[in-house]
C-alpha cells in the first residue's frame, strides 16, 4: 500500500502509446502534494512475471551540473529510457509545469509488457505512489 505522499505516476509513453525508440519512451511523475522531496537513491521499477530481473532506475544524487536537487510541489519528472543528459527546465516553452528530464541511459525499451506495473519506492523500500499499470 502506498503512503500518502502527493507523488503520482501519471503517464507512460511506450511502444503501445506510440514511442518508436528509447528517446521517445518515458514515465511521468508529478508532485501534486505540498511537500518537497529529496528522492536520490529512490527506485522506479517495473513488475515482471516472477520478479526475475526487474528493470530498476535509481534517481541520481546530482544533476549534470553537479548540483543537488529536490522534487518540489508543482514539478514533474520525466524518466526517459534513452541516453542523455539530465536537466531541469524551469519554464517549458509550452507553459507546462517545471520539469526534470532524467535519463536511464539504456539502449532497449523497458515499459513494454502490458499488464505489468510501475512502482516508485523510497530508499528504505516504502511505496510512495500507487503502482501504475503499463498500457
């Protein structure tokens, strides 16, 4: 059972949703609560049939510029499967909320098994969102 946190996994863009490559595959997490979170070393993972070799992404302690970061109320995180440089976009061109673009640096797509779920866990293993179904 997820603890009340204000954090929500709100979307997955995978092959079934139109992603053609790892550059276009992502998970979106919103901070809709009122609390600031330090989430380095937290895990974003999938569920597999027998939990054999699940894919696990660990949130970084610092971004590309070397600075530490927090996940503030009203912000969004996109975890892209592709290789890339992690960045924070304070004012996206489309008027969307401030967002982090974090990169898993994988060469193969991850979110491809419909019926599986995505989990966000804190460093001590607590669930901080409701598991989100992979479309």
